[in-house]
C-alpha cells in the first residue's frame, strides 16, 4: 500500500464545501476527487484532508492523502487527474509519503487568508474571491486589536453555535493584517480552527476597523466565550486556505 | 444635454464581447449597460466606448460616454446602475465631461495587459483571467525581442485576417514584460490596436520565449506584413484592458 499526498487548489464557488455537511446540498470537492481517482486507479479511494472547508471557501493548497494498492506511476497519475478534474479543482502536487502521514493529524498549523475589497464599488473581476466592504476601515487599529488573539485561548466566542468541537482551545501563532491598494488581507495561522472561526474573527475585526465597537472589545469578546457578542460571520467567498504546514 | 463619462470594470467570460460582432451570439456588455441606463433614465441611450473588446476579454477600466437630457443626479445614477448591473459588470467612475469628449476619438492611448500563468499545472482560482502555458519561457529574451515593436509601424502581420481596418499603422509606446512568481505580464501601450493585435503579438512572443523561432524573427515578421508568419492567437481570457489615457 502506498500513502499518497495531494496538494489541491480549488475555487469553492460552485461546491457545497470539501465534505458533505449535514444540511448541505450539491457536489463536494472531496467527492469529485475521489470519483476521479477511482476512475484512474480502478479501486475505491477514500481521501483524508487537512480539514474541511465550507461551501464557497477556496484553497490555494489544501492537503489530502489516501492509501492505494495501485502501482500507477505518480507523474502519469497527476496528469491523468488534472485531465479529468473540472477546471475549478486541480492537483498542484502529488508525492508518496510514509505510512504514518495523516493530512489532518500530522498538520502542525494551517494558514487562512481572508480578503476584503475595501473601496466604494464591488469588483467584477474579483467577485468570487473577495468580500466587498465599501466603508473605510482602519487597518492599523485592526492589527493592533487583533494581537490579543495571539497564543492559546478558548475561541468559543468565535465558534459557530452549531459547531460542536470538544476542544475549543486553539493556538493562533500569527495574525497579519495588511492593505495593498483596495485589498485588505487578514492572514491567520493557527494549530487548528473551530467551525467558522476565521469568518467570525474577521466579522468582529471589521466592526473594530469601522469604529463601531470600542477598543479593547475583541479581548472582552474572546474572554466572554459568548458567540453572541462577536461580529457577523463574513461570507465564505473571501476565505482561502493558503497553506498547511507539517 | 449632458455628456457623461463612465469607467467600467467587467469580467468578459460570459459575454460575446463589448459590441455585437457579425458572427457573435449572446449578450454583449454594451447592450447590458444601455438597457440598464434606459431603465433608470427612461430614455434610449447609446454609449460609445474607447474601443471594442472581444468575447472573453476583460476590462479593469473601459471608458465609455453617452449623451442624456436627463438631470438625474450623478451619485444616485452610479449607485442605481451598480444596483441593477450584474455582478460581472460594474461602473467604477461616473462624471460629466465637456460636449467634445468622445471615448474613442479623444483617447490618446490604451494599455492592455496579457497574463500568462507559466507553471506546470493550471489554476482553478485564476482560470478565467490568465492563459495557462506550462512550458518554460525566457522572459528576458521576450522583452529584448519585443523592443523592435516600439514606435510607429504597420502592424498588418499581427492583424486578424478578417480585421479590415484601413489604417494599419499604429504606434506602440511601451512594452513591458515581467514575471512575478508563476505569472508573466505583458503590458502594451499604443495609440490604437488592430483586431487581435495584442493576442497575435503575445502568441509570437511565446514562440520566441520558448525558443521555437530564432532571435530576430519578430522584426522579420513585423516587416513582412504577413499574418501567416506570426504565432498563434492566444485565448481571450488572458487579455484585459487596463487603462485608457486621454
């Protein structure tokens, strides 16, 4: 049995997320890749990802692995996969890893990027990959306030109410908020993320950047562990899984 | 009568170009905007663009103008337009100009950008706005060779055979070819462009960058005025009208 590791880029716009969610409808990225692997390898394949991404969320390099008894050559497998996969899902890397490698449990950290288009009018060319927010945002203040999230904390206040993760303690290792012309990038690296955690943090940071909640609020919300105090969940389209570190 | 100038961003993927072409089918960007203006201003509007863009070609700032007898306030008109226009067409600027302003005839130059994704696998996230070309390209050589195109020349060799422009003399003022990670940008500024001119020049530059035609070929092709000597026409999706200068 070989253990094969995939790096996958996808545009999540037309999918119900990586994996079927209880209430989700429509095709999932995982199902499309498994079906394609089965076609080529002629055996049933189950792939394990570093984590789920929600409907509409993108990935520049999602990582997944699977076991196969097939000896199909790797370079041909990658070409074959990309030949069959739809335009919005492509395998960017494929290599063999040791039998102990597990995309989810071996991951040391993940980096998500949330992109806000911050100008007076939305963008046709970026419409599926950014969240358009027309009101002025104070990026420096957002960065300063965000720093209280660094380190190990219980992030329950930023966890969707229907997320039922047992372990709500996560460690955020880096938050970098930067502006480049009309785009604001919020990069968050953590050892793990709760359901909707990035989108809830970003929603709260937007309230701060707009001056609608006072300085110091983010820390209070974090400590409260009360989801109702945090800002709105921003739309999935602005979210992208940039990298998984092992 | 007021003469109103529009700057428009659009994703051309789902359109048959700016203006209806003889053989084209499907909706055009011009028709969608005219219909929207008519709805708001309650009069028939004819808009004049700086030039046509082909099916699948994008614009970051196409310029168009139109005359109206309506006194509708400009800021409300812009908001109204963007509220009705589809997600892939938005008005980014709207202002009143003098009666002599003509989007096409007043233009001093236009800048087009062609983007090549130059790596071993295509990109789901960029699939509609880049041309994926997997073979290595020598960008420095492309830039060096491209410089013979600067200045006033007859560009017939790079004009689509069914383009019937009388004036095939154009002046290219700048060609900048640069690489940023996996992306190659080819920016061309000229006082005007023949039909498919950018896409034919890029197709020829790719042959040069790949080493499939010898150095000096571009100048020979230019002087030959023979379309059959130039490279293939690259796909429209990589092309974007960046700016029109007045």
